[in-house]
DNA sequence: AGTCCGAATATTGAATACAATTGCTGACGA
DNA sequence: TCGTCAGCAATTGTATTCAATATTCGGACT
């Protein structure tokens, strides 16, 4: 994930990171001219980066209208989380018997940094560390293609699950669940770990649904509201 | 999937279709100048299309070296087929209770065209119809995100499963399995259908493994062989 | 006042032009 | 004979320029 040798690659990574960090809310237009000037490149590599990110599901491009940060509806998020349950549980089952102490140490390390990020309310760090912790658990499965798919799913869903954590004060629960998950991996109880992981993801889904309900209620109570230009 | 309003979109679709049709073997270099001339566009939209296809897993781009048609090793194919088992079975379970007569009719139609394509040894049509048949069965699940993921997985794996079918004379078996699958959907036996689908995909995997073994043996027996330029 | 139309502006799409990198060829020397 | 390295050709990467489409804003008309 270093700067990359080509500008297109560098821009792709930079944009991906900034989107994942939540710098722009979902739906924010990504103007080619403005972004390319800001990044100090021409529009050509920027456009290529946007195409790639579109295929990754992070931005949505409408012909002749430009790109916006991808937006997921609640049913869409639920779908993707369900896919994550299927893939991540399967991979975890294969990973646990192969996990060495080294793997677990890496995961524990990430979990510690995750906890400190939670305490400092460092939202963007949270999302990254959460994904990295999950990935660390799966690494031993040695299924790179599947892991890449899972990573893409995280990239698409983490912005939303993170939002849920932040707004529902589930930080404690999230950390506790991660700790328990790691413990189950340590004692090689793959079945229990997979079941627990399933619940972990489904909990996030439930909390997110509840939050959406509340959000919808608020939006309904207050009449519609126009958004104005963002300042440069 | 019509010509698309922008050249980038049109080129993306055209290249995707030609790759899926097997026009170029895996590993074939896709020269920008040659392809853009052939398609009657400049290199700009072509490059954007290649980026998108790379994110879809259909081509591989190496910096400053160009794009090649994506190539999967046997373990990678096995991985992706396993993911397909997980996703497709899950979706099928949800689809069957919701399938109407209309859904089943569409699937039956595709199956018939699939059969005729098999008889005519129309390889490229085979692959498309196979994927479309599977998709038709899942349509009723109303999980568009998951279906899109499954479609991408088909795009990446179908070239290989098709090859396996062609070279192992499993055409009869493939058609028979599809018929049986459709029958199980008709009698709303979701559990059996999912189990059968699982076996269906795993059969393809086994046959493919066998073929790879044989292929490896041949390659080992015969010394290496240089490939020359393709004619324009 | 409100709505509809049209020119001006902003933004995206694509082609051309230019720069940088790769790899090929062949001469040179140990 | 083999390796090495200079220089050229081929290819990709990026910037600039031009064209097409969308949006905005102002004014005329109902």
C-alpha cells in the first residue's frame, strides 16, 4: 500500500483511504478538476482511479454527471453483512487450526491498538484497525482470493458499521466481542469461534437497523432540507 | 448491457464480453494501441476500461508492462468455487420460496437454449447461458448486491469450468444436473436443491482438478514451448 | 408570482501530444 | 563464447487540449 509507482495507483490508494476514513459522507460529489488540483495530478490518472474505485464499490459514477461516494441503503448493507457472515465464518474455520502463536500475537497487537483508538474516539483509526483485526484472524487460512473479497466487503460496509458503533455507544461491546473471539481462537475452538463471529457481525447489523429506524423517524419528523455547496 | 452512452462503458462491456467468450486465452497481453485502433477509440477510454476490468478480476495490470487477461491457478479457482458454493446455496435457499411460475419458466427457457448450445458445441454461448441459468434461479431472492457478487465470481470462474466441461465430455452430466436442479426448485424443496447445487459446483471443481493434473503431466512430459506473436 | 425557455457556465468525456519506462538488439570487450 | 552495456524501438503513463453534455442563471411570457 505504499505510494505506488504510477500516479494512477497512488491516487487510487489515496482516495480509497480517504473514503474509508470517512472524510467525505456518502453521496459527496467527487469533482475531477478540484480533486486533481488538490492531488497535484492531471485528470487522467484521477479518472482511472475513480473507475477502479467504482468497480470496488466505493464510488458510484453516473455518465456525464460525475462520481459520488457510494451510498448503501439499509437492505443493501444487510445483504453485504450477510455475505460477510458466510465468508468470514468459513474462512475462520479453516484459519484456526493453522493459526500459530505469531498470528495470534499480531491479532492481539491490533486489538490493543483498536482499544486505544476506541478510547480516544479516533474514528478513522477505528475502522482500519477493526478490519485489520478481522483480517489478521483469517490470515492463517491461506486463501488469498477469499481474503481479498472479504477485504472489499469490509471496505464497503465498515463506514456504516463504524457509524453504528459511534452513535450507539457499543464501543465496549465491540471490544469485548473481539477479545472473546481472540480467546476462542487461542483455545482452538473453531466451531464456537465461528458461531461467535457470526453473532458478532449480526449484532452490528441489528444495531445498524435500529439506528436506521431512529434516523428515519427523525427525518420524517423534520421536513426536508436542502444542502448547499461545500466550502473549498 | 447495451452499447452504453460513454465510450469507456462501451469498451468495458465489449472487452468483458470478449474475455468471457474466451476470445483470448488467459495471459494474453492486451496492447493498448492495437486494441484502441481495433475498437476505433483512443487509448484513454480503453485504459479506463482496463482499470475497471482489473478491479473485476478479469485482467491483470502490471505497471509499465501492460494488461493481460487474468489467469487463475488451480488453488485460486478452487477458492472462488468454494465461495460460490457458500453464496449461491444461501441465495438459492432464499429464492426458492419466492419463485413464481414466471421465474421457473425463464430458467427452463435458458436451460433449453443451454442444451442446444451444448449440442452445437457453441462454447462461448455455453458459458453465458450457464451463468444466466444460475442467475435466473437466484433472481427471486431479491438480493441484488449478492447477485452482483455472484455474477462477478461467475465471470472469473466460468472460463475455467467451461474448459473443463468441454474437455471432459461432461456435457451430459452438466445438463442433467441443471435439469434436476430446476426440478427441485419446482417442487419447492429448498434444502435438497441447495445441497444439490453444492454438489453441482463441487463436481465441476473435481473435474477441473483432474484436468489440471493431466495438463500438468502433459506439460511435464513435453519440454517447454515458445509462443510467437499473434497475427493482427 | 410562477413557470418555462435559452444562453452562459461548469463539468465531464475523449483525442492528441508529450514524457518516461521497458526491453530488445547488437556491438564491444574480457 | 559469453556477458554487458549503450542506444533505439515499442509500449505505457501523464498532461494538455478540444468536444459534448449537464447545470445554472436570467429574462420573457402567461
